């Protein structure tokens, strides 16, 4: 009787803990073949001339894939690395290693879904099944109190019903051992230059240097609760309501939402802080992903045929000033300088500059969403495009994620933050 080999196609799930496709493959197959494919599609130029994946995020991705490779080797496995179109690469590998089935986590945004469909079609031609799993959400699709087609479009209603009637599953333990076929050529991690990018320069003003990988993700998670425990002891409760900087690892799946959730619950039960904002952020991520699953691209399409603010004639010029941090509004410019230098800004800052681009400059919101997609280390398609569409008044979330600290009609003109990120303009 021939052995069964399952190919595990890693995408935005770069972890061994709480990874359903990895655990299921280990359980059902005699051998598994972990594969990661660097798709050139994600390193092309977008309409603004920027790479679809900026150098900071690409470095974070390379670190994350390298860490996954290390953790798989620790379990006796290996990670096969290739550069190319997955619809071409995956079937070739599957044929070479006589794979019985391919496992992957289903995505919901347009580009990612289309790539899955192309791979599925290519595999079908050689009579191999691509099996889809749901592994990017806090609440499993099967545990929701309603079918996907009946999910409330209002976030407030979604939140109320899910928190009342659904439960979060426990995390899946990492495999203790992995058995793989004999791999003749595992491939090598590409360099940034091979991906068409230059090495990023870390800005000394940045508070955090994000290092990719599951190991770094758990270190950051532990650090969050240690810091909050100290804040509780000192009575500095204000720190406890600040959303954590876990999003880069969540975006690439180095850390699952369930891992974060259950760690929060444990710490709250121990009296170690209030994490309402963090739990709310996890729920927003679910909401946007399920909305894309329900509506597809219609979720971010203008419903009545006209934009909330029709784009102005000179929008390219205004957009260029916004991206360069040269709008003349100090707070907006400082935030954009921080984004360009570090690849990360808080959610509140994102909302602020998005509102300014849409409502004040009256520039097409999709330009802003595409720019964030290129620059953000923690870019997640559903959350990014869902949030921008919400700010533009396109979708039906009906509830703001964050309160703007100061109204845009009275922007800050000075202060420690602005002085830090606008030294040239303040000189």
C-alpha cells in the first residue's frame, strides 16, 4: 500500500501552533510536504509606482518564512521554498513528490481568492484536490450563530450576536513530530534584491523594530502582558487600553487570533489588566473577513454609483503631497512621515490621515488604500480595504472603530510627536 503525502501550502499562516492545516495533514498523512512560494505578483508595481509589497514588509516576510523553516526543521520537517506563480509551482512539486492532496487556508480578498482558484484549476488537471480550511478568524465559520449569507452588515449587530451566541475554539497544539519525504532540493530563501527591492533603512526614531516570525510573535505577546502587569501594579491603567502592536505577526499568521484571545482571557481572569480594545480589534478583523466572504468585492464597491466625495481634478498632485507628508497640515504630515519611515502607524493615526485624504483633499479613497497596502508591515487585505471603504462611506459597518482625538478642523501644529517626525519642516 502506497504512502499518503499531503502538501501543506503556507501563505498567511506562517506558524506551527494553532495551525489546522498542518495538524490535520500530520494526522491524516504518512508524510507531509510544507511549501512556501514567493509569488512575483506581490512584488510588482502598483498604479502609484510603488511595489505592492514594500521593503519593510518584505523583510518582515522573509524573517517570518525563515523562522517557520527553523521551527519545521526542529520537528524533523523541512520547508520547500520556491519563487514563481503558485499555479505553476504547486502542481510541479505535487507531481514530483506524488502528493495525494494539497491543503491550504482559504483567503477572502479578491487577489488572494483568484490565486487559490488558479491553483485549484491547475491541480484539478492533474487530478489532485486542493482542500480549503478556515484558519484566519477568531470565530470559526461553523460556530457563528448565522450562515455567511445572513451575517449582519452592521458591525454593532454582528458584535452583539457573536459575543452572545458564539464561542471561540481552543487552540490546536503544535505537532510534536513531522515526517517528510526525501527532499532533493528545498530551495533557498530569496534576498530582497531577488524580489526587486532594496534593503530598508531602520529609522532611529522608530519605537519598535518589528522582527518577523512565530518566535518573535510569542515574545511580543508575552511582553505585552508583562508590561501591562507592571502598569497595573503601578496604577498606570492608561497603558492597558492601548491597542497592542501585535498586528504585523497577526497579518502574516505568525500568531493566530485564538492564541491572542485565550492569552487575553487568562490575564483578565488573573486581574492583569483590561484588554477591551484588543478584543474589539480581533472582532473587527473577523467582521471584515466575513464581510468579504459574504459580499466579495461588492463589500467595497460604491453602491449608488457615486462617491461620497467625487475626486477633485488635481487629485494626483494632492495625493502625491499626502504620500510625501507635504500637505502643510503638521499632524497629517508627521503621521505620513512615520508611516513612510517605519511601515507602521497606530489605527487611530490611520483613521485620521484616511479621513483627511477622503474628506479634506477629496482624493479617491482607493489610492490611499493601495498606498497603505504597499507601505504597512501589517497589511491585511480584508482589514485594510474594509477600513478604507468604511471611512469613505462605502460599506455598512455603521460604527467608528476609534474616536479621533482632535477634529480635523483644529489640527495640532506642534508637540512632541510632530517635533519628532517633522524635523525638516520645523527647522
